[in-house]
C-alpha cells in the first residue's frame, strides 16, 4: 500500500482524561486501540497534543481565568504531574512522534514542541 502525505494529529490522549478526574473522558477506552494502531503504524507522521493547564487560575486571562476558578483542582498546582503525560501506549512512540503542548483549545496559538 502506498501512503500519500498526511499527518496523524492525535489530540490530548493524556492520563488526566483517562483516569478518574473531573475531566475523565469515558470514550477514551473505546477508541484507544484504534488510536494506538494508527499512531504505531505511522509514528513518524504522528503529532500528539497535550493540554497543559496553568499553574493557578490567576495566571490566565478572561474566560480562561473564570474557567479555572471553577476547576481549580485541574490546575498544575493541584494535579499530579503524571496526569499531564500521554497515555503510556502512545508516549512510547515519542520519538519519532512529536508532542505539542498547548494551554488553550487552539493548537496554533500556544503550541510548543516538546519531546515528552
């Protein structure tokens, strides 16, 4: 099979959404095997994003500040650092896969490439 140019963009497959936190995402368990299969097959074309909350609500602006005032337990001040990591099945693919950390929903506005 010949594969054309593409990027596999894998959004926020992190422990904080897998584990029983206030932001738990129940469907992660249902899609995990498929996501791992694609990322494993095309790891050199995979970009993982990680949602990285602020240290405290008061470092954010506007609606984001109010959002984290509602969810202070999900700031880095209170979260275990391990919860920010990619799930292990995907984290093992870095490198060659790449990671972009972001502080808001938009990948383009605050992205920073990391090797985690």
